[in-house]
């Protein structure tokens, strides 16, 4: 006796409904009866429909990934292997073939300022402290620039002890969106002409410093002299040059941690944390000397001058007031006007 078997999947229509089945054909050689043919059919319609639905979903997902420029990473934690798709590499300027399939590939590209938080968010999710992993950070592109990425992931498989086995996620390019938001935030806090902080930001900083540990705090208030005359005689574009020149002289005379703001058309204010009365006096002298040096260039029709007043709060100097930022600002402002009117006599 000799047996042969073949299997084939077919589709047919019953009452305008497509059905699927597997057809099994058996050929059996029999000494007495010759070749005998047996046919068996298995209805696989439901399984086939699910297979086609999954295929359709997968195709749609693939289109969405490619059209949305979404990068996909798939991390097999136990085998220490990560698959990066071509979009993941492309958004950073790479080819997939240029990237090693391990976590260090990603880690080495993360901005140093963002690395600690990103790793903590990953660890929190791996240890099941969070339902999903979410982090926004900058990655270094192949050209050396930094690009903002939204990174979202989830552990999809754990072993019998609850340890993560598979961790899957996506990278979304949010660089333009993030930079637009940063630009809006910058403009809301800065003066457009000088690049210094504006009055709104300055007032918020005064509130913040009030309960800080940065005492003694000194405040300098400045007001340019004769700006209206300059605008009237030489035009507002020339007046803007004077304002920017004053802003540069002030900025170049203070530290990075000091807060310098343009709080009015020709008014400036500076908050100097951890600065006593004597040091504030030195900074005022420094500003005036820079302005004087700038006037020597002769590129302004008349010399730039500015009245400056300052005060310090919460120190041992007899000229210092109590721990009161607002009162300190008012005293500095008053001294500035005293200086301004004194110069006019």
C-alpha cells in the first residue's frame, strides 16, 4: 500500500459570502482496488478572516508609521538587542546599517542635560512604577545638531518573575514644535529690542528671590538721560541704538546669574543675588566706565549717559534695609531719580 497526500487552500462563494477551507486530498494505492482517492475539507473561514484583518491593520499601521515619520524601536532586554526601523535612523540623518543594535546607540546620542531624566523614566517603567514610558529629550543628529524627540514606550512582555523581556516604543520628531514653543516662551520673557528680560519676567523674579537663600540681594535701577531729545533730533532708529548700547554695557558688567531687564522705554533694572552693598557699588562703577569707553568710539552723535541708583537688602551695612525685595527696589529707584535730577542741575 502506498499513500500520498496533498493540501490546498481554496476560497468559494456561498450565498454571496466568501468561504475559505483547506482541502486535503489523499491518494491511496490498494492492491485489490487500485488507486483510491479521499477528499477532506476543513472550514477555516474565521481564521482566514482574522488573518486578513490583521494583515490589513498591519498595512495601515505601516502606512501611518511611514507617513507620520515615526521611528520604532523594539528592545529584547534579555538578549540585549534593539531593532531600530529606518524612520528612527532617518530622522537623525543615519542609515539603519550605520547603527549598532544595542541600547548604547541611543544612549550615546542623548543630550547630557537630558540623559539622567530619560534613564530614570525608563527605569521607573521597567520596574512597573509607571504604566508607560514617556520622555522628551534631545538627540544628536549625524550632522552634529540637536533634535527634540518625543519617546514613548511600553513593556509588552514579562517573564514568570515579572522581569521585563520585551520593551517596544516609538520616536516622534517634535523638534519644530518644541522650538516654536521655546521661541514663544522667549518672546514672552524677553525684550525684543535688547534681548534682555522684560518687566513681566523681572517682577516674577523679584517674587522668587523674596523667599530665596540668595541674600544679601542688591538691586540697581537705571534710566537713560535725554532719550526723548535723541529721538526728536535724530530719529527713533538712533534712539534704539542708544538703548541697545546701554543694554550691552549693563550686560557686560554683570554675572551670568544676575537678572538684567529692560523695564520701560529707557529704564533698566538689575537683581544681584548674593551681592552686598560694596560689590553693588563696584558694579555701578563698572557699568559707567563701559559706557564711557563706548562713547570714545565717536559713533554716536551725543554721548550716552545713564543715571543709576542701587540698594541692598538684608546685610550688616547700615545702608541696607530689612529682608524686603520690594522695598529694596523702591529705594534703588528713588536713588536713581535723585541722581538723575542732580545731573540736571
